[in-house]
C-alpha cells in the first residue's frame, strides 16, 4: 500500500497526524530545513520524536533540505551520529554530497523536491550514490510521473496536498531580494502571497506574446486610488483528494501532505481525509467511489482555494487569502479530565453553547475536533455558558490538563 506521509511542525502536530493515520512523518531540525519559522525540533528532541512514532508503527524522516554552505554542511555531517542514534529512519536531503555519509550511518537518504528530479536518468544516478527515495518535481504531470515510476530503480514520492510555491521546486529569490531573507535557506517571508499593485507603461520595450495563449489576463481588483491590485504571484493550494485511484496507479511509493508550518488541527484533518480515501480505494478498488464530504472537510481548514497543480494541466488561477469555511477562536483550557464519566472540566473565556464545534490540542492529546452535545455546571445541565465559567463537557476521547481549546466559528459570522 502507498505510504501516507504527513507534516509535523511540533509535538502537538506530531501526535495529531499519527492519531489520524499517518504511515510516516517528516519534520524539521533547527537551522537545516525549509521551514525555519516553524517551531521545529532540536537534536535533543529526536529520541522523543522517534519513540512517539514507534508507538504508532510509523516511520520518521528528518528534513535537512536547505542549501548548505560549508559551515552548515560540516555541522550536519558532524551531527549524523547523534541523529542516527535517535533511531530516526531517514534524512530528506537537498544536497547529494551528503548521501554517502548519511547512508554510512544507517540512515535512509531521501532526495528533496529542491533537487527538481524530473526523469529516470537522475533516479538511476541517485541510486548509484546510495539514495533510497526521491521526491519528484512538482512541475511534472501525472502521465510523466507514471512513466518515470515504471523506470525508477528507487522509491518515489509526490506531494498531494498543500501550498504550492510560484518558483520551480521552491527555488525562489523574491524574499531574499526584497527583505534579505532567503527562501532557499528556509527563511521565506512569502512576499508572493501579498497583494501586489499592477502597473502598465506604454513604450518601445513592451513585451510581445509569442505563445499560443491569447488570454493574457490576470485577476485584478480596482482600487480607490485608480491603481489595480492582484495576487498573480500566489498559486492556489494543491488538492488531489478526487484523484486517489489515478495517483495510486502511477506507482508512486509515498503521498506527501505539505504543511509543517500549519496548525495541528490542519494536519489532523487533512491526514484523516486522505487516510479514509486511500484505505477506501485499497480495500475495495472495484467499488470505490469518491465521498463529497472529503472535499467539504478539506475546505473547512486553512486553504487558498484548490487546484490540481501540474498533474493534468498548467495551473493558471491565482489564490486569494485563506478561504476556509471556519476560523479558530481561542476560548479556553482544560482543567481536568475524568476517565470514569468521560468528561472534561474546562475553563472558558468566551461563550460556548450546545452544538458548537471545538478543537482541543495538546502534546499528548494531539488535535481533537468535538461537537458539544452535553454541558453541566455543578451537576446541572446547561445549554449555554458565558466567559469566566468552569463547565463540564462530555467527551469520549481523553484530553489532558492545560490542553488548549478553540471554537470553530463560521467565517461569514465574523465578517
């Protein structure tokens, strides 16, 4: 069966994706990965990460996928023994120069999408160097991926959901050019996601369109100052939930969900949805049918609108801001959990009512979404409680003291 590989930006996310069916997790180490602004993990955390993953029988892949200068390459090389001793399964590398040393320490070498692997010849060379897997370029079509997998001597991995960079395989200089913060060193400030002002000046250097595409329009919005603004640098998020059978038939080894910088509930929900779809198809491929609820669920968490990236056609639609149906509102914290009666005492600083959906998150709890169906204060049933109260809620899943509580509020209700 294909591997489902989920992101872990911190210990809460780690537990959340594992609880929801991830076969493997990938995560970053301080200073060596493409999400330097995420919480990430330290060398001292690796043993704990490995132990937690083993509870679920899941594999662990450590991202070391930035462009390494001599100093960073030396540091990472010198840390390989410590990394290997933690029993992490493998490293995701963007630098082929460290494949041999990685493998010599008993670690799998996975080649990052930053290497822009686009053909089977590269895969054959990577095998000679000792690599076990390569993440294929995000600019490939599904037909190209299928052809490559038939010829590949090593495992292959593809992204199936999450944010997409405007640059080829994420090799972008826009953040560095504007702010001196390098995307290639994991410190992207995402200027591409901002709203840009579009101007057009007539003159002798006008660009001429030599392509077959006649429609050169961008999505633009008029402003009060008579300028126009657009998000043409910002692509929509990838979503391949409707094409699980086609992806599995391609022969790819691993399906990867993007999102180490996103919230634990995002990782939990997206992992759960793809877990359901993959299992549904693998258990009964002849009677498989797409469940529309899967797409509805994916729309309920952070997204910039959905596209299929380059899998079928060249993407052209630009994204706007978060288009999820709900926002999370910080409303409280768990005081205690009573195992015998399956109830949690929570302290809230916002209103809460029967029927509200809440998210409870913690390092050992992960991320749980629960709809309130029973509340009590001093043993009396209540339908609504106000801020400043301690209230008991019935919840079958164990939560823990000091877990954070968020209420899901429909976006339109907040406008």
